């Protein structure tokens, strides 16, 4: 695993624990010799994770969309950056650059990015691990929702369990390194699938 895309909030959240976790993760990614790929801005947790990786001597690649770039949101200290025309192109480029995905706490965009990456893994469009850093129990409701989806017959246990949800950044990175993709199809009880 040479590069990790990190999805996270462009706000700081209501607790200083969120920024502390972002800084810890960013520094750890750099110290392990991995490239941090992220959304390219200096705002919120996105700026914190990038600053921490840079401070630890890491390589940080930002992929920012044109609208945010035009508004002056680009982090000026990055190793390098790319400007994508829109959010869809930004996500696609981040996926191309990354060997794995981690979501920190965040809002709609963060959740959407994590679930899209996991969906593409489930469908076999890529074979990249996806994880969530469970700061302050932020991802406990997602874990419960995945359990419900499995119990209700919409998700196989292998796909429920493929998403690594871990509170400790070092254990999370270790789990991603040791991760193997599920080998089952997504369809349940349907002939010819």
C-alpha cells in the first residue's frame, strides 16, 4: 500500500478530538512512507490531515475541483496538486491515485465518498480496501446500518465486514495492509447472478 485517499470534513467538528485524530492519521501515513491523497483544500479536517502529513515529511497530493480552487481553497503547501473540473472527476482521480481509502468524520460529501469507494469494491470495479476512523463513535451508526442491511437481506456478511471500522489509526492502517477483497457476488438468492 503506497498511497491512501483520505476523505474528511472541511469543517472541524464540535470536538477537538476530531482534529487530533486527523493529525495523528496524517502523521502516521507519512511516517509509514505512504502518499496522502485528499481533496486539496486547507479547510477543516482536510487541512489538518494534510498539514500533519507534510510536517512529518510526507508526500501529499491534493485533488481539488475547479470551483473550490477558484474560491481560493487550495492548500498552498502541498507536494503537488491537480485541478479537476468537478466533484465527480475529483473522486475518480483520487480513486486512480489511491491504493486504499479512509474516511474520517465528516458530512454528506465524506459519507458519499466512503460509500462510493466501498460500493466499487463490492462490485469488483476495484479491489481496494475501505475504512473509517471511528473518532468518538462517529461511525457506530454506520456499522449498525450495515448490520440492519445484512439482517434485512440487502447485504451479504462479507460485504458488511469488508469495511474496516477502527478507532485506532495504527490498527486501522495495519488492517488495510492485511485486507483481502471479498470473493462473493453482491446478489442474494437470485439465479444467474
